[in-house]
């Protein structure tokens, strides 16, 4: 009996380092690649009348990529899906290297990069949720996705310094080196998800036993509400968070603060890296998921309204106070992303986790891409107040969704996801 308890305790504290490094490199590449379109727009590599495509097309394509990667994740495995999607990213990047002077080739390139980079999220979230113990799952999900913020920040350092050629070389180097490292580690060191393997009868244990090997003797999640409620909540908070991330990081600077449009992603990227680490280590282990979600989206709404009020009073388009408010906004941008990274894989069963995450991600990314594209295209001329009203409404919907989940949802912190497989 004592030996069993010790074994459970050991399993409950084990960290899947190889998977975390490989998936972290995937998210680093995601951050670099996700910035590809906006950088192309900011540096005017494509005509200014097509700049809005840099803020929309990669994310719309990414929604398609998420759907494809999710199907692969459920039918071929999390590890295999991750590796295939990484390979597709290399193809998209190769097109850019071969012919970056052709606008059609360039658009095709960052469309493929968007498909694969954002597609990576689905197998990454599914695998990390299934490779981690119940005790460490939330922390590791937040830390893994946090590598994406570092990728955003790294890409924009040369842009801010005016080193266009270095920016290109940095992005290309990271997008080649990152996938290669991730592919090598995945091939040699990362094992396929044990719970997924159990659902596919690829191992001689039950799904319950697979989860117990990861989690030890902990309480199972007790799902309430149907799939419809979960999809509704995740899609609403996802659209709010993605619009916040894309518009605050890239769009608002482009549209209203052009002298700061390169600084905002740089400062925001590093701010999110710090916030992600701090929240993963100090906040996520101590606060239940539902409360974390409500507080994160409430802070987003409050700070966004603070920016609105400040600009409406001062009409300042630059300056320390404006930059400070924008920097603070990246706190809720990061922790709302953390909420999504935790909840999306924690609300679905193992057999359908990949595809269900991908349905959510597809709807969210396509919606966010369309919304930010409309806000930056110039086809409809939005005043600052109109743009702020639209985005505040979207963020408020996200907050209301978290309040609804607080009332109707179920808690997943420190609980085994085995309970989801018994529905």
C-alpha cells in the first residue's frame, strides 16, 4: 500500500521535459510565424492597400490549419500531427526564401505559415494536457504556450532598430531552426500520449489506467452541462482573447498610433513572457480555473476602457503614459490566453480532444481574423471611439462567458481528466 502511494506521488510530480521543450519550440516558431503577416504589413513589403491582409489572412488560414491539425491529432496521434504540421511550416517558409519579391508567392507563403503555425496549437494543447499530471497540468500548459510570446518579441527587435535585413534573417533562422529542433526531439525523445494510445487500443491498458499513471490517485473531473455549453463558452472567450491579442499587439498601433506600431509588439511580447511565467508558477497552482477566468477577462475590459478614456481626454498618440497603459494591457492579454490554453484541452474527452479543440480554434481564429481585417482595412473608416466600442463589446462578451461558466461550468484544477472519458 505504501509503495503504491509513493508511486502515485512520484507520477504526480513528474514533468515531461522532452515534450515541453519540443512543444515549447513549436510555440516559439508559432510566435515568430504568427508575426510574419503583420511584419510584412508594417515594413510595407506588400502594398499598403493590402496591408490589412497581413493582419487577417494568416489568422483566417490558421483557423483552417487548426481544424486540419486537430483531425490529425485524433486519428494519427498528437505527436504525429505535431510533426506533420511542423513540416508544412517549413514548406511555407521555403516559398518565402525562394521568391519573396512576388506578392502572390508571398501571400501563399504566409498563408501556409499561418495554417501550420496556428495549426500547431491543437496537437500542442492536447499532448501537453495528456503528458502532464493533474498537479502540473495548468502550469505546464501556460508555460508551453508562453514560448509564443518570446517569438513575437524576438522578431520585432530588428524592426524597432530599423534593421530590416536582420529582421528577415532572424525570422527565417528561427523558423528553420525551431522546427528542426522540435522535429528531432519529437522523433527521438517524445512518446505518444498514453491516454490517446489507450483509446486507440495501441497499449494494453485502459484509458482509466493510463490517466492514473499520469495523475496518481486524484479526484476525477465531474463534467456538468453539455458539449454545447462548453463550445459556446470557449468560442466566446476565444474570440475575445484573439481579438485582444491581434488588435492590441498589431492593429491598434497600425490604425491609431503609427509611431508606436513596432514598439507595441516588442514590449508586449516581453511583457507577456514575464506575465506568463509568473502566472504559471504563482497564480495558476493556487486559484481555481473558473475564478482565474473571470478575473482575467474583467481586467482586460477595465484596462481597455482605461485606454479609451485616456485617449478620449488627451488625444495623445504617443508618450510614456500611453505606452504604459498599452504595456499593462498585455497582462490580461497573456492571462486570458492562459485561461484558454488550460480550459480548451480540459473540457473535452480524450477520443475527441484534438478535433473539438480545433473546432473551437477554427471558429475563433477565422472570426478574429475577419474582425481585425475589417478594423484595419480602411474600407470602412472607423473612428477611435467606434473601434473601441466594437472591441469593448467583444471583450465584454468574453467576460460574460466566464461569468456563465462560473455559474454553470465544472472545475478542473488538480483533477484527473479521466472523468471526461466516462461521459
